[in-house]
C-alpha cells in the first residue's frame, strides 16, 4: 500500500484576509508612507512576496485595505430615526474595530496614498451617504457627518483626550443629537453650513 503524504496547502482567502488585517493595522498606526510591504507580510506571517502577488502593489493593497475596513452597508442599513445614537455607541464600543478614519487621516503624508484616500472617500463614503440622506443638500450633509464623526473617532480611538466621565458623556450626547439633526435636516447649525445654493 502506497503511503499517502499530506501536503499542506495554502488557503488563498485566509491568506488574503490575514494580509488585509495586517495592512489595516499598520496603515492605521503608522500611515502609508511609514509602512512597507515587508512589515505587512511579517505581521501577517506570510512570505514577503505574497502581498504583491495578491494585491499587485502597495497602492493596490492600501485601496483593498480601505475597502475591507469599510462596512458601508451597515451604516446605510441603520434606521435614520436612530442614526446618531447608533453611530456614537458603535464608536464608543471597545469591542468594535474601527481603523478607517486613521488610515485615511494618515494617508495625507504621501501623494499616492492621499490621492487613493480622496477618491475612496468620495466614491465609497460621501456619494453613497449623500444618496442615502437625500435632498436637500445631501452631499453637504454627508460631508458634515463624515467630518464630525471622523474627528470623534480619532480622538476616542487614537489620541485619547482626557476628560471626566460627565464631560465625555456630554460630548457623546451632543454628537448623537448633532448627527441626528444633520440626517433629518433639522440641526440648528444647518442654516449656517448649508447656504441656499444647491450642492
């Protein structure tokens, strides 16, 4: 009877997922310019050739990492009536992994990654959220939501500004109400931010 040898086979989907996870982590912590493909391969525990094999280039991997970090359908499936509260709770939930804002913010240090991040934000975040919000001023309101929520994520997930529990709770409530007002088109500040021009 012939002896059957077991050959360990690579699982391409699991390997790609490990590479994307490592890329997201490093791009969010160090930024695009300070992260090399070898660093990503080492963290993912794969051959240094595999990131290029699967994603063609560092730029291709960065774009794929942004896309895989975005759960837009989860955002767009939220009930508009509770959008602000749900989004703020998700940001404050320590069990939620949120790397996308840091990846985008740290992309500005490099022309190539900045261009990728800009196109990604426009195509996959601003435009879909603007369509979800609807008129009037859907794009402007989507921009307000992303600007405000991105800052909130950065300060609560990466910079950790000190504050009392009461002050943090007050900021969270303000953000919930502000985001909700923007979504519903009722925020007091909208008249200031949204001139009569349609955009």
